């Protein structure tokens, strides 16, 4: 028997301070976005209104969505690995943060459709970037109750 709990947690972003992110006050067991997604993105070369360059970095990886929660691991072109955590609403709106070795690194937001999506992010120094995602696989439906189950297969 599965336990159903509300998805709600407190997340602190380096630039945005702390905010209560509530994916949905209703109880969520599955989401139409559940499954694996390929994600990639890059920094813009300058901060808005600034002449200082942010450099140019690109990166990517896989994120997993399950029951309104977003998680994943991304690697940039310098080899640094980041953990990603966030939430997604039924509308496809998602937001969250990247961490590097447990420290806040960036915040992100965006919008997913059934097969693709994208959005923006900003690192702790204010350097902006954009990201794109495409669905790799959907969560298969559970034949017993018709709900998605994305338990990894061997």
C-alpha cells in the first residue's frame, strides 16, 4: 500500500532568500510529467545591465520527475557536478535549485509541456542562463491501479 503525503517543503535560494514552495496543496501521487528528462543549458555571457562577463558555460544531464518532485544530476563543461532539486505543478511550472557539494549554486524556473520545455536560471553571482529539456521516457502505467510508477528497471 502506498502512503500519500502532501508535497511541500522549504527551499532557500542564495539570491532569493527563503520561500515556501508548495507544488500543490492537494495530495500528489503521480504527475503527467513523471519520467526521465534530458536537460541542457548554458550561461549568457553577461549579467543584465553589467559589462562584466559571466563567462560561457554549458552543461547537461538527466532529471527525474516523480509525483511533483524534480531531482537530477548535471555536469558542466568544466566537469563540475551539480545536484538539482525542485517541484513541478500540474500546469508544468517548475522551480528549484542547483547545489554544488551541498552549497547553493543557482536557482531555476521554467515550464514543461508533455514532451519538452525550458526556462531560465541564475547563479549565486547573478549570472543568468537558459535551459531546455526533452522527455526521454514516460513513467509506465501501473496495470493494477493505472498510476505511473517510475521504479528503475535493471
